[in-house]
C-alpha cells in the first residue's frame, strides 16, 4: 500500500471547517447563556455605575466558569462561549502544527512553535494592568 500524503486542499478544508464550526459553536453557547441569564434575571435592576472586574488568571477563570456552567449560571455559560471563541484560532494553530509535522515542513513547524510560544507567554505571563 502506498504512503498517502496529506493534500494541502484537505488541510485547508479541515482548517476552514474548524474555524467555521468553532465560531458557530461559541456563538450558540453564548446565545444559550444569554437566554439562561435573561430568564433567571428578568426582574433584576442593573446598576451600570459599578463594574466588578474578575482579576484572576486564565486557569482559575476557566475552573470558575466550568463550575458555574455545571450549576447552570447564565453569565458563566456566556463566558464559556467567549472562551470557546478565543480557543478557536488557537486550535487552528495547533492543527496547523500537526499538519506541518505530517508534511515534514520543518521551517513552518518552527514558525508555528514560535507563534504558540508567544501566545502561551502572553496568556500565562502577560501584564494587562
């Protein structure tokens, strides 16, 4: 049996579908969270003069969000949708890394690893304040 190479067209198709379905999934989750939030807080009075910032790292925020989703809190479901939206292009980069490894295109493997390192550095060690 011949060793079949992955075609560029197939890779581009998978990447396009990953981005498309990732955005639609994030949109659906955020919309569902919005509906849950509206049904649970329809009579609440909103005070726009106060803003409470969640000043936590991404790992803690993700854990708190998943716990909130498990409890059915709409604001955490919305936040999960936002996190999925952020995760979509990161998954695209990771898939590109795998595709470049399969193609044995080591220049692009190195460039992609550099991009992943920059993203990880900015997520875990970035200074937003």
